[in-house]
C-alpha cells in the first residue's frame, strides 16, 4: 500500500488540471462574413469596415436616420442575403422604421415599425432578412426613429449564405439560422403574423397559454385544466429583459419543477449590449422551455407559476413573456383513424376560434386555457 498510494495521488493530480493557452486578441478572425456594427450609445462607434463593405455608414441626427451603404450581392462572394439587426429602446410607439433606397433614389418600406405598438418593453432587438429583390443590385438601408432617435442603440448588418434545409412537420417555417444555431421563423424576420391557437398532433396537444405580451413582475400564474392520462408536458415561452445571471423558475401545483432553459448565444451577438450601468445584457426576445414530468400534474385544474429570480447586480429591467404555451402528450397509442378533414390544416391555425379535433380514442383536453 505504501507504494500504491503515491501513484494514485499522482494520477489524480495529473488528471484534474488542464492548462489552456492565453487567448491572443490579435489573431485574425478568419470570418468571411464579418459583421458591420454601428453603435450609437454610449457614444458613436463604428466597427472596422469588413471586406465585403467599401463605404462607411452615415449618421444623420437631424433626420433621425442611419444610412448604411450595401454593395450588390453579386459583388460579395458566396453571399445571397443581408440580415439587419437593430437594437433600440422600445417605448411601445412602434419602434424604428426600416427603408431601402435603390441606386435610382426610389425607396421601399421594409418595416413600418420594429417595435411594439402598445406595451413599452425597454431594450429590444429585431433582426430582419432584407429581401433579395431589393439587395440584388445594392443600395442603402435606412433606419429611422423619428422623434426618438436617442432611442437607437446600435445597428448591425451581416451577409448570409443560402443553404438547403430539410424541415420536419408543417408548422414551422425557418428562414434564418445565426452563428449560435438559433433559428428564426419567417414571422420573426419579415413581420408576417405568427400562427396561434391550440392544435393536436397525434397524441400531443399544443395548447396556447398566452399569445400576447405579459409582464413578469414577480410571479405569473396560468390555470391549466386537464383531463385524461398525461404522459409528459413541456412548457414553452419567449422572454425579454431577463438578465444573463437571472433565471425563471417554474412551480407546478406548488412543486418546483425547475428553471426555464434558454437558447445559447454567442459573445459577439449584436444583441449583447451594455446597459446604462455598463453591464452586458441581451436585448430582444429569447426562446425558452422546461420539461414537466407527469407526476406533477393532476386531473382537473393545474397551477403553473413562473417566477423571476433576479441576480444581485442587475439593474432591474422590466421582464416580459409572450407566446407562452404548454405541449402535453397523452397516454395510449396514436390513433390511426383520423380522416383528412379531422385535423386543422396549417391554414386553419389563424382562425379566431382555436380548433382541437375531437376523437374518442384520445383523452379529452379542455381548451381555452386562461391565466
């Protein structure tokens, strides 16, 4: 034993320490599609012009406009699109407008307003995929915030390449994937209204809890009536204003189920910006979800409470939720006797009365979920 113990200790010491090289900030990025970033707060700063861009942006405070020259797509190798990201202080007034100015001077409205029209959200982020029909021959993208120009925080433009993508199912319509593999649906990048309502896919029911914007000031409760044998559930939501060090906890019928897991982000994401105190925060909406085991649910009414746990150093930004939904899977085999008309088609998702088809081989779920 006297000879074995030192060997084991030496192995443990060697096996638990890994020394990495100090990162060298002078290394070349090697990124063909490096972004162009223009920061307006706390002071105007412009990133070095990337290789695909030849002319600098112009800031016109008297016109409340930022003008960014965009070269024709045919001049940028491997690029088929441009993505525009705007960070701004959303005061519920519609937010900044985006226009495209063609070489002949004509202008086209890309978005009449990037923000909310009723609820002041604070720091927000929107990413648009500029139409190829506009950018093919080049021009200028104009970002204007009339009367609120000091609410613009930063603007970024990134080239994007086209890649074939196979999509399972008919509900989602992904059109843009960022460097962190975060997927943007069409309604997120071109302003088309999102699909809403309840829908059943086999033994899984996707039930809408709250499609609109709800402020999370401490706690928010959803009352979910369920009938049948539940196998498992998943809570989905989007959150804005959550500090990177904060978390959102979820309790089901007074039992802690866990914390919402959010999508990862890259450290060079244009939406990662300093707040007034200098802390880096994420602007815009983030998608999150949490697995809910069936043992926490009961037949009848269920209480799902989401609560905000702030970090000690954050500035206390307002936090909002939207697109909150509960996906539930019921026991039993998936029925095979649905007719072509027994399930709502994708076009039916926007009907004012959500449709959940009745089938005797599946347990019943009570729809019309309420707060």
